[in-house]
């Protein structure tokens, strides 16, 4: 199951910049590992913002929750990270459904 996930990172006032950078380094290692394992299909950093966008492929929504809960950025930054996840699927499937009449005449 594919999910589009947005991560918005806000640095808490109590977290020094050096600590934030160290957390990001651990997160980068985890992200590269997830790409290599095939769970993350695409991953982008928004220029000029502390925002990361991902396309993640996991079997269930529960698996997504578990995966997000284990990320260093979530564990270490807590409420400093806001995530938004949306289930998605290939547009070609939607187009085939349209052509096949699934959505009406």
C-alpha cells in the first residue's frame, strides 16, 4: 500500500541546533536504509524548509504507524515533528477505472 507522507520539523526552543543536526544525521541513515530495503520509494527534502516528502510502500496503515514511530526524528523530536500521511495509488489504475466505467458513464 502506497502512502504519501509529509514531515514538518519544528525545532523546539529547548533543542540546540547541534542536537537537531545530530538527530537529522541519524534520521538520514534510517531513511537511506529504508530506501535500500524498498519501503521508501521516493524521498525529497523541500529546499529552504524543514520539510521532507516521501512515498512509502508498506502493507497496512498499522505498518506505517509502526515505521513512523520508530524513526529517530519522531522519537527524539516528539512534538517537534508533524506528519501527514495520505494513502495513494497509481494514476494509471484510476485512468483504467475511468475507461472501464467504474466511475459512471
